[in-house]
């Protein structure tokens, strides 16, 4: 990259980041705690938002959760000199590129006027299928990497709507959908044997 910024990604993270909207319009990256999903989401969001004219969304179920989750991780990973954060507008402007609009699904009907090139979703297992589809409907402005709705989440059981929607544990995803499973060993904390053992003792 021209500004010298480099992201060191593990293979599963790279698979998620490199999967464009031209490959799958809807993308789910799912796995247990500590598998670096949020890190991957921020990298993907930043790279897509760097294109001039891009307008990427960043959504959570509850708008009030954004500062202490996404924004905290964003500021830790992305150098401050590369963007301007318009706090009151909940917008991040990428210098020399596009922008990111942050919003919650507290009142999902209010997002209908947005026009996005793509949208990242953090903890998408907290969303209803209606929330997901409403966001998908406003991802409609052309982007060089294709329009894409891309989310990360922890596992939430076989009864959750995402399990059937992406046909997890089946050989083939439905058209224009893709899911990428990950485990703690796929991320940075996989280098910590004690943490890996602790996570293996959990279920769900």
C-alpha cells in the first residue's frame, strides 16, 4: 500500500478479507472467541472504504454498543492519520478514499434511505433475519470489489436462523452466499497454548 500500512493476516483471515462481492454478495465469518474475527472485519472494512466514492456501512444490533466495541478496536488497529472521525455524524472519512457510516438496528426501518457500497456487521448473530435483509437492501451503490454484506459472529447453535440461511455443515452454500468457519488456532491467540486449552473446554 502506498502509505506503508501492512496487515499481517493468517490464512483464514486472508480468505475472509479476499472474498469480494464479485464472489459472494453475502459473507459470514464465524467461530469461537479469540479467533481474531473483529480484527479481520476491520481490515476488510478499511480496505473496501479506501476506494474513492465508497460508502461502507458498519452495523451492530444496538447503536450504543459501537463505541465500546467496534470503535475501540478500530482505533487500536488503524493509524489515526489515515482517517477523520466525525463523531456526531457517526462517520469515518478515509483520507483520499471513501467513508464509513456507523449505525445500529435499534429502529431498522429508519435505514431505508441509506445508499451503501457494502456493509460490515459485528456480532451479526444478534440481528434478526429481517435486520439482515433490510441492510442487504440498501447495499446498492457500485463498488470496484462488488457489493457485499459481510459479518462476523460467535457460534449460536443450530437453531439460529444464520445456521440454515448459510446452510452451515452442508457441502454447498446457497447462491451468492458463503460462510467461512474459524477456530482460535486460526488467529493470534492460537499461539497461546494455555488459552487454546481453555477455549477447548467450552461448548456451544
